[in-house]
């Protein structure tokens, strides 16, 4: 059976596509993979099913969607997911073994996560969607391994622990006493809005430092910059957050003076903003 025929039969809407162009793309990808990684083979029908699962839904012709995928690298990933020893060896040699940013122990953990199933969970290589370079995707997995390894063994404080630390002196106004009851919601909402306005890289840096417990030295190694640069970036991001929280509290809750400053102190003290940062 032609590869294009099989692929198109697996897609929900493949009308108007150029079947010959689809065939050339699929056959060419397998040939490219064979040249790039000699000895790596894959069952064509298995590969076609693998690709079909990664073709994004939409109205564009299938051949255009395929042109946006890293089809040859999907051949290698598919073979690795199937447990092919030559494929895993080729993958390891190109994407893991020569990574200078990870230690030997970290490399071993990367191999385990990528190629070994965890119970009913498939190996992580099955998550590769082919939309970006395989090497970049592997570096992201490796960075996650490094971060997990740097996570302190102690249990991280929760948002509730930090919020419960908020105290109010009896001398404050009844309005502020009532505000204390709503402080959790108010401060979290203000932080959520402030974090949503950050760039994705800034959110990730906050996540790694405040939630994952990765120090500035390790973050410097991950981002290939000096630890002092990480410290400055963290200080700058915290400043942006607090400025946005201040504006939110002043405009939406009409807070001024001591009452505003007390909540700002609280917001600053609880910048381990757990549920507010998207980990994905």
C-alpha cells in the first residue's frame, strides 16, 4: 500500500490534497533518515500512523501540514519509541552523549525518561510532535531533568502556608480587617494578572527559581549566562510584578497608604506564586 493512501485514510479530513506530493514527502523522509542515521529502519505503516497522529487539525492541505513537520526526525523518534536498538544508539550519539551541559548521571536520567515506559505511560520520546527541531526538544527534556535534580529535598512551602503568614494588627481599620479575609483572593488575582503580562521566558525563570528551587548558579549554567545576570533578571521581574500588583490594588480596590503597603509587603513575601505560573 502506498504511504500516502495509508496516511490519508487515517486523517479525518484529507480532501483536496495532492496525494503524490504526500507520497514524495513521506518516502523522502524515510530516505533522509536512512542517510542521516545509517542502520535505522522503521516499519512504514507504523511510521505513517505516527505521522498521522501528529498532523495538526485544520483546513490547510495535508502536504502543507507535512511540510511543517520534521518528518525525518519523526522517523528516528518513531523507531526509538518502538525499542529499536540501532535507533536509540544513533539518537543517543547525536542528542544526548555530547551534551556538555549535563553530567553523566543526568544523561542517564534523560535516557531513562526518553526511552523507558513508566507503567502504562509510554516513553517520553512518544511526546515528540515533530513541530520543532528534535535537538531543541531533547535539550528541553534535559533541562527539566537538571531542574528536577536541583529541587531541594525538603517540601516546598505552599501558597496557603505563605498566605496564612499574613497578620493584621488590631489597630487597623475594620475595612482592612475585612480586606484581610479576602486577601488571598485579592493578592492572587493581582499576581495572576501581573504574571500573565510577563514574557514566557520570564515566567519560566520565576517557575524554576521560586517553585523548583533551582539556584542562580545552576540557572546560569542552564541559560549560559553568569549567576549575577540571573540575579538581576529575577530582581527586575519581581519589580515588574510588584509594580503591576500595586497598580491593580490601587485601581480595582481603591487602596492607599498603609493598607496598600501591607498588602504589597505580603505580595512580595509570597512571590513563590504556585498556581499562577503555567508549567507547560
